[in-house]
C-alpha cells in the first residue's frame, strides 16, 4: 500500500470516529471543550490566586524579619548609649561629691574665721572696757582731790608732765583700739572671701547637679525607648512562627493549585487521545516552524512571565501545524483571541506534546477532533484577544506543562 492509500484509510477511520464523537459532543455540547476551557481558566485563576496569597505571606514574613533585624540593631544602639550615659552620670556624681567635700571644708574655715572675729571683738570690747575704767579713775581722781593734786603741781613742768601722761594714756588706748579694729576688719574680709569661695563652689555644684538631672532625664527617656523596642521585638518574634506556618500553608496551597492545573491539562490531552484516536499518536519531534516566514521574534518565552513565543508576521500569514496531531481545542478566548490547540501524541518515552496557536485573525480553519498533518494550515495570523499587533503566540506543552517552544521548534 502506498502512503497515500494508508492515509486515505486512516482519514476514513478517523472521520467515522469523528462522526461518532460529534454525535456525542452534540448531546453534551454544553459540557464540551467550551466548558473544559472554562475549567482550565478557573484552575489557572485559582493557581494565580494561591500564588498571590503565597507572595503576600512571604512579603509579610520578610517584613517581620526586617523589623526584627532593625529593632535588634536599634536596641543595641540604645543599650550602648545607656552604658555611656551611666558612665557620665557616675563621673558627675564623683564631681558633686568632691565639691561637697570642698564646701564642707570651706564651712569649717568660715566657722573658724568667725571664731577669730568673735575673739577679736571680745579683745576690742575688753580694751574699751579698760579704757573706760581708766577714764573713770581719772574722773574720780579729779573729783576727789585731783584738783588738789593738780594744785600741788608746783610748776609748769609738772603740769605739762601730768598733761602728757594723761594724753599718752589716751593715745595708747586709742592706738590699741584702732589696731584691734583693723585686725577685726581684716578677719571680716577674710571671712567674706571664704564665703565668696563657698558660693562659687555651690554654684559649681548646682551646675553639676543640673547636668546630672539632664542626663538622668535622658536615661529615663532611653529606658522608655528600649522598653518599646523590647515590646516590638517580643511581638515580632511571637509572630515569626505564625508567619512561617502561613507561608508553608500558602506554599502547599499553591503547589496543589499548580498540580491541579497540570493534572487537568494532562487529562485534557489524554481525553483527546482517548476520544479522537483509535491508536496513540506517535510524536516524531521533527517539528517545523509554524510560519513559512516571519519578521522577528517580538517576545521570548519567560520574558515577564510570558508563557509562549511571539512571532511578529503580517496579518493573514498562514499558520501551520508544527507536527501531526489532532485538534483538541478551537476557541475564542479573551486573552488568546481565536486559538487552536493541537495534541501531537507521545514520543518514545511516553512524554506528551501539545501546541497552542493564538491571536488568529478569524475563526480557525480547523475544528475540534480533526486530524492534522505537519504543515497543514490551522488558521491565519491576526491580532485578536489581548494583542497589540499581528503576531502568532505559540505555546508548547510537554506533559501538560508549558515549555519554551524554541527548544523544539526551528526558527
Ligand atoms: Zn505572546
């Protein structure tokens, strides 16, 4: 048999199988590929939601860890300041104690000086008293025969001598009194000097006391800041475990959602295999480029989370199946626009391959269940769906998971 004949027979068998399928599909049209894709969309939305929740949980965990690190740093800084401050306060305390000793010594000196002043005053008073007594004696002398004594003065010489003696006594008393007075004034001056010095020391002490009060107030403030930091740290550390648990939980949910998408895609392909083919399709992996020519690759796989490769090409450029297979999806999708998905079967290792062609200019030329050969036209380049210009968005799914098509497709 020639290849052409085999192919023709295969076509007949397939179209019979297809007719059967179509009958079934008509009966369950609402639950056909359209619903299947809604389910895929739902699963992918679940997965994206789980991913967003995981990222939010990770973000929270990271922020909490940053809080801990930052708080610990600040706490260490505050404690260093506290230590320094304690040293300064202790230094000032020593100065105050030294000043207090000096003030006490000064007080002692003042007391002693006052005693000296008092003694001098007493001496002065005694001197005055003695002088007064002498004056009284002279007066008594005058009153009771002093005149007589005077009248007994026989000559001028005697009179003058008497006068001189009297004057001399007065002058001596006066001198002594003046000296005592001067000495006392000197002592008073010294005492005043001591008091001035004491006041100076007291002023210094007051200054040191003010410094100490200020530092103590700062220390109190720092203690408050440290308390707050301690609280923040305690809270953050308490949250750490819960946040880690949340991250694990979200990670598990995300993994599960990913697995569900993968499982669904595998199911989709295996269902297609079961529904549309009598025998498993064998995939040669000798893929061709889906476009005879294109301008350039406008977006690579993986760029900004891009799950396919974009070939920029003029509108209406034919899009060809990269390998033989069966059409498993023909859809109009808000993002893919008009698109076709082709299942290519399994390679020798049992790995499955499927390709997706998006943004076709109009409803695709093929229909679900149709067998296609490598190079068959599936549709034409356009810009339907989420697209800003004419291009083919090509995806490759290996065992249901999206992979870089350029690893297999020549370009
Ligand atoms: Zn794209």
